[in-house]
């Protein structure tokens, strides 16, 4: 999952991010602006990415692990 999060690049559009999330089987779809937590379904959300978007673009993406 860490490698997947690293593929989310700053400046990526939210539309591109939504497609990326769908392709990789992550949920839920990210917001246009604000903080979203997109996670794997197979681990019941334990592994995922914290994605901060602003005005339709990715500002930051970071790997997260909930234990």
C-alpha cells in the first residue's frame, strides 16, 4: 500500500485521483477539497492513504496505517 500511496503525486487532478482510486480498488472516492482517507477494502481499512486536496488538485498524499 505504501507503494500505491507514493504513486499519488502532488498536482494530480481530483479526476485523475478518482480514476486511480477505482483502478486500485480503494474506497471511498476522494473529495474535491479537504482531507480524504482512501483505504484498501481487503484489510478493512487498516492500510491506506491520507490525501489532501485543494481546488480540485492533490496537495499532499501520505501512507497511513491504523492498528
